[in-house]
């Protein structure tokens, strides 16, 4: 039996369940995820991004063992997917399901556990009943995942906005996760993503230390999907640029004068500082369409 889940925080090995355990460990909500790549090709792209994004030496970032393990899935009678309802997990889920949809399963069964609870904090005895309630992956789940993954990897976000008008109930948590992904595009109002806006809101309210900012930002989310390392990178990104929005001197996070103008929608972060960021298959950069999230209409506009 092969178990695939989001990360090492899930205590599956302590459950006593038989089999091999692999962890997807990819922050697909940030960085390039261009369409048309094999698993191994995309893993190389993701490794380079993760190394640069988190400042981790490239040799310490590798999906090789993960990819080798999933390639050997026919060695197992059953593969069990364990995923949650948040953005981090839903993107991993549609990637994994799409990959399996393109394979000859042989005699191997593919089962799914997808719940609206966080697997990481659960004790081993709480995970076992979820295993007993697993179900075979259905054609509708495969089809929905394939459509969503193709849209997520598209160089334009219009496929995602179109998908949100369709029935994605085969994967019941996917719709909200994709909306949250689109909210990471620069706002039409001031050029900030939702996460950046929330950071600015909190610092403008007087919070200045990372230990208080991160949990406060988590409380503003409907579903928790971002780790503290990603959050720290978002803060640093706002503190860089021609006109920084934040100051991080002396371990304090404070709003700059320009940041106050952006907060009040009197200035635009992207127009002032430019942008070079990937969201799925969309590369937001100079010379590319300036896709923006319209908070009022709740849609993406060029």
C-alpha cells in the first residue's frame, strides 16, 4: 500500500497502517507551474523556485524520491490519497489526480480521503477512521481534477474564472480553494494580493512583530493554507522594491509612508514597484497582461 499526503506533519506512520508513505511538500500556490511538463520536468522547475523563494540550497530541495515512489505505484495493491480542504492541499490533489488519470493503473486501486479537517494536528487514532472511510476515485473526480489542473497551469487565468461557473462538486472543496488562489492576483484597487493586503491591514493596526502578525493573519483566512515561511517571504517582498510598503528594521514590521498611501488606495503597489511573480501558469511581469483581481465583482480582469 502506498499513502500520499501533503507533508510530514501528518502522523500516518504512527497509525500502524501498512505501506509506504510519501509527502508532496510543494507550495504550488506560489511560483511557476507551467502547463505541458512531465512530472519530472515540473519537479525541476519547482525545485529551483523553492530554493530561490525560501533561500534553501538547491541540493536540499529535491522531489526525486517522491517522484520515484509514485512512479512505482503499480508495486502496490492500493494507493491512498490523503488531502485537506485548503488551497495548499487542493492544488496538490488536482496535480496528483491528473497524473494518475494519465497512467495505466494495472491492478492497483486508487482511493481518496479528502476532508474539511487539518490532518497535521490529528492524532494517529483520529486518522484511522478516515482510512476506513476512504472511497475509490471516481471518473467525475478525475475529470474535475484534470479540468482544474489544466486551468491552473494555463498562461491566462480566464480558464479558472470560467471553471468557477461550472459544476466542480465532485471535488467539493475545490471551488473555494480556486477562488482563494485568484485572490492572490494583484487587486484592482491598489495592486496588493489578498495576503499582502491582510499583512498591511495588520501592520497599520499596530502589530509589528512576526510572532503576533502570523497568527493574526491566519485568523483572517477561511481555511489555513500558508506556512509561516511563506508568510515571512511575503513580508520581505513588501519591504523590497523602489518604494517599499513595509520597513523591517530592528525586527519590527512597520508601514512606510508609501505603504500608507497604498493602504488608502491613493497609490498602486504594482505600478510603483513592478511585478515579477508566477501564480500557477500565469507569469505576472512587465510586458505581460496586467491581470487584476476585482474585489467587487470577484473576478479577474486584464
